[in-house]
């Protein structure tokens, strides 16, 4: 069940971050082009939101701590953002990215250790 919740959150966050990254790189900034792009993607936003919601719900059932579940979701989102940044924009993570992720992981450890 824990893997299911993590995969649901990962899948939903990948979808949402990929949509925004694709828009940044490939969609004209004209309002109507952007609006049409988002109208076409409403089903993807809906499915991604449900995946994230159920992932958080299942993880909360397992660990019995909503705060921890939401922090795990944010941690996954940061890792997904780094990956999407590399895939779409060829941004290579540097030492500051590593320090930031390390701080987040220490925060997980401190939160779960209480």
C-alpha cells in the first residue's frame, strides 16, 4: 500500500510538472494559445489531482500523520521538478540543489523521529 501511495503521488506530480515544463518551452505566450492548451489538458489535470489526492490519503492511512504525508508529497515534487528541469530545459543540478535536497531529507528524518 505504501508503494501504491508513492507511485500515485509520483505519477500525478510527473504529469503536472511535465505539463508546465512543456508549456514553458513549446507553447506560445499568447493568451488564447495558452488557454486552448489548458482546455485540452483538463482531463490530465483531473487525473493528476486525483492521483496525488489518493496518494496522500493512502500514505496518511499508513503512517497516521497527514503532515508527514504532505511533506513526503512536497519532497517527491522537488525531485520530480529537478528531473523535469533536466529533461525539458537541460538544467543540470548543482551543489546547491544537492544541499537543498539534503536539508529536506533531514527534515523528513526529524519529523518522523518525533
